[in-house]
C-alpha cells in the first residue's frame, strides 16, 4: 500500500467525541495568525469556539501589527489575542508569516497545535477535527496537512497557483518522495509540539514548505498525513504578490535540500505611464531557530 493510500483521508468523519476520547489528557491549541483580517477573522474564531472546552483547550489569535480592527474583532468573537511583539519581547521581530507562527509556540502550551489562516471565508468547524484526527488516532504522525479545492474568483477551481507552478515542480525535482502531497503549501495544518519546537521556522512564506521538508527528513513519509477539507475560500492575491511569495518559498526549499540560494533583492517590473520600471523587494529567507533552543536559553 502506498503512502497516499495509508496516510490520506478523503472523507474524514471524526466527531468531537472521537477526538476527545482519542486525545485523552493531551491538549490542543488552535492558532490563527492575523494581519489586517477584520472582515474574516471573527468568523474563523466563531467556527472554532464551539470546540473550546472539549476538543480545543486554547484558541489564540496572534496579531502581527494589524492597523484595522482585527484585534477587537477577534476578541469579540471569543479568542485570546496576543500581539507578536509581546511574545519573547527581548527578541526583535522580523516581518513574515513564519515569524508569527514561530512566536505562537511560545504563547501556547498544547501538545498539538492547529494552524488556521485568518482570511478563510465560510470556515467549516470540521477543519479542526479533521486536522487533529490522524494526530490523535495514528501512531507516529507528527504533521497533518489539509487539502481542498480553492476557487479562483468566479471559476470553479484554479486556486493554488504557486503550488502548481512552483512548489510541486520543485518537490518533484528535489524531494520526489513528497509528490503525493495535494496541497504542500496549504495554510491549514496541525502538528505535534514535539516536532514543531524541534525545527527551525522560515520567517516568511517559506514556513509551510520548510516544515514539510523537515518533517519528512525527521520522521519519514509516515510521519506525514493529509486530510480533505473540501472547499477553502480566501482572498486571492495578485501575480506580483505571488511572485514575492514564490521567491521566499523557493529559497526555503533549496536551503532545506542543501542547495545554496542567494539572499538577494527580488526584482519585478511594473508598468507606469506606459513605461516598464523595476520594483525591487527585499525577500529575507533566514530561519528562526528551533523554539526548544530559544526557550532553554537564560532570559533577561
């Protein structure tokens, strides 16, 4: 039987009581990284709230400098909100999603951590149950990735452009054993604290592919699982934004596979008054160290 057949749940059907029984006295933290997501974060929090006190032991939104009402909306919906700079305050923050996820480990305590993006539209309460299922019921699983159909505006499908144009070809070339992952870059996933605190986090958008590559290197394919989450609706990004994202993802993937990658500015081109002009973005690809090492250091 192939890894895909062993570790893929096409129709996950775990009920809350199934997860509560299987997890026993182990605890669960749900983390939502957020940056200016006041329109959607409340609904994502509300989708998880009914599970708090049974399946979920803590529900935390980690804000990374929102200038809108993300913090107030998340608190009103019932989440504990932690500001990025208030976690490990002696360490200066760096920009990027991975930085927020990394700091969230120091702000939570669950044996299992579930990450959900804050820009989800019509979030399904079963997301958390499905992502936890393999972790609490299968021996040796340390990272569970969600996969889904991603509508692109009015099309019935077509989302996941960076996955299909970059991540999948890169994995096929450099780590073909991971070819069975449907959504290697998906933002809905869950892991054991044992794993998450033991590996570095890419500070930017490379965090997902970095964790995937590290999990496979550390535990082998059977340390990974994936579950079908149905349909995931979210904000679609421009091609220029996806280009910057792709550069970070590529840098992380190459580094994890032992291929040197230049840490250089990324140049794109935009048209202004019928002229093509360079648009240069600094794209850091540096990692944050394993959280276990940071927490073990003397503070102060």
